[in-house]
C-alpha cells in the first residue's frame, strides 16, 4: 500500500465516521449528504453498510466469545501478542505508542483480513502491521490490522 492509497483510506474512514455520527444524532440522509459533500444515495449506501457491519459485529462478538470459552487462553494470548510486538518494536529501535487493544482492532476491522478481504476465523487470526515494524512502522492501533496467518506470511515485511 503506498502513501496515497493509505491517505485515501484514512479519508474514507474519516468520512464514514462522520456519516455514522451524524446519523446517530438523528440527521436525515439528505442533511448528512449536504454536510459531508456526498450524494444522498452515497450516504444511504454507507448507512446500509453500517447496519450490515453492526449485525456482523454482533456475530463476531458471539463467535469470539464462544471461542474464548473453548480456548480460555485466547484473551491472554492477545495481550501476550501485543507485548511481543512491543518487544520487537524496541528491538528495531522504534517507538511504542500504546498497548494496542487487539480486541478493539478485531471489532474495528470486523474480523476481515485487510490483505485478502475475506473473513478471519479465530484459529486463523493474526495481526499485520500495515507499515512493517522493520520499516519503522509504529506499533499502534492505526497501524495494526486483522489478517489471516497465511496472508500475513505471504506479505512478510513488504509494504
Ligand atoms: Zn487473508
């Protein structure tokens, strides 16, 4: 992913965030459209997608809750993974911004692999640093995405 597409991604995320917030405040699609500079249809598409994502998030919460009951070390495992990543950042001489809340990352990404766009089942779960740590990428929430282990292995440390 180059800098320009990363920027476009962030702009789209920010716009979606604005649309969601305005919808929660009770604004109509046409009012939201006027504020964010999109067509009413584009706003409605986004709101439909948000509804689907919410339904999917509930399913994910259930799926991971079930998994955690079966594999009770999963939550601790997530914490340990974040600590390990921090140790790697320090080894590369980088900065540790924060302890990344990996469960929040799973929810934000709706458990979709950012490399192939397909759903990630708990046993396939890995986290990818969009800008690799070895390239100076930060270990923070913004730079961490959900990925399949197999997709992550293919990507390696390439950008
Ligand atoms: Zn994948």
